[in-house]
C-alpha cells in the first residue's frame, strides 16, 4: 500500500509541472487542496487558497512566451493519511520582449506536505525555494503581488535550521524503512 501511495504522490508532483507548462490551471485541482498554503520564494509571494494560487500563477506565466518546469529526485515518506515529499526543480522561462535576452533558468527545491483526500493525494503546504539562476533576470518580471526573489536558498542551511518538513518527518519516523 505504501508503494502505491508513493507512486500516486510522485505522479501528483509531476502533474504540477505538466499543468503549469500546459497552462491547464484546472489540473491544479488534482495536485493541491482547496486551502493550500503555497510559499513560492521565486515568485516573492505566497497564497493561502487554490483559487488565488491558480490566478496568481496564470497572471505571471501569461507574461511569458514559454516555460518548462522539470521535477526530479522525488523523495516521499508516508505516515497514514499524511505524507511529506521533497523534490528538485529546474525552470526555464522565455520572454522574447525582455531587454537583455529572452531566457532565464533556475534550479531549486520543493518541500511538500500532502494529505490523503477522498479524491487522492493533494499537496496542502508547498514551500518552493530558488537555489541558483542564470540568464536574464528581467525575464521573470514583477506582476501584481509577485515580485520575483532572486536570492539563493542553500538547502543545507535550511536543514541546519530545522526548516525542511520532509527531513523532520524522516527523522521522526526513524528513516524511510520505518512504518507507522
């Protein structure tokens, strides 16, 4: 059962990137809870409900000509109806009208808390942090409450400060092999 849960969670994590790049915002309903807490460092803002999150992401991504998000290295731990996931992300943003070149690439990480719902696993809390970037910083332009934050967020610093929910969950369970 846990392996089935992990596969379903990884599929939801990957569906996020597909939904985002296809600009199919309704697919976010299959990834996030309605009351999702989404903290996006690269966007310089956060959201407290799915409707506002989808609207904010649509506003920002509509300013771009293209974008590609890749999710990789997913780690998942399941404890009953709660799960924690950690993954890395690569982001390519393209805006041809940007002064200084049309592309910006970033790498970072996602720290997620998921809950089992009647419809399947959904992310209830997501923290996304930028690790590094290159290219034209004018490509991800500010819009609305979003003011892209280009600060580097080093994973080991967050781990040392106890600010990685996934790491805390793994330690609390005594590792991946432990079951509750």
